[in-house]
């Protein structure tokens, strides 16, 4: 039996489970040894990003806000708010950052991720501003170390170029 056969068999038994609890701001957990905060960061990388903070230990589980040593995903983001989320962690007192993608990191990883934003916006924006096509934008070459971040597939790169191309005023095929 192939993996897809297993998935289809399981789908017949699948029942959606809705959350027992939702939150809009912060939930505080108080333990005998440490405290933690589950905090909503609102829109940025996605519609509503949440993080788990352990301030006294300087640890933040930043989920999909963090993409360390791999290209971030812009597909559903608001890049300006996404930047603010990253800048919060760059300025806050957390020394250990646990991303949703990539190895455990630190503020240097946040700085590099922000640099990726700038490099991609600049490269894609230049194509749009000179009247280039989306296909031309897909041919841009990323400088080091970002060129290594493309491992794992071009789908995320294409989504990022699509987002930035449209944001810069270009016409993206299949959208409009």
C-alpha cells in the first residue's frame, strides 16, 4: 500500500477538532520553577502569529516568525508587520530563539533574516522598476549566504518573488 493510500484511508476517519481555548493577547503560565507567556503578535508572517516566551531564561519560541538558515515564506504575510515582529526579537532580551524553521538561533539570525528581506525586496524591485517581467524576476541570483537557503525547493522562492513582485507594482501571471 502506498503512502497516499494510507492518507486516503485515514481521511475517511478524520474529524476536525476545534480548539478548546483561543486567546487574543497573552496567556500567562505560572510554574514552580519558571513562568511562561503565550503571546499573540497579531498579523505579520501570517494572519495571527503566536510565540511562547520564557523571559527569565531568555528563551523565545518564535514559531514561523523565525526562519533560520533557510528562506522565509512571504506567501501570506504583511512584510511591514513581519519586519516589526522580527525587530521586536532583535531588540528584546531573548538570547535563545527557537524558530519554526531551521536551527536554534540568536539575534544574529534575526539580523540575517531581515537582511534577506532587504536583499529580496531590492533585487525584485529593480526588475519591476526597469519594466522587467515576473519570469525575469524569477531568474535573480541571491548573494551568499542566501544562495544556500534555496535548498529544499524553489516553491518558496517563487512565492516570495510573487509577493514582492506584486508589492513593487509588477503584474504577476495568474493573478489580478
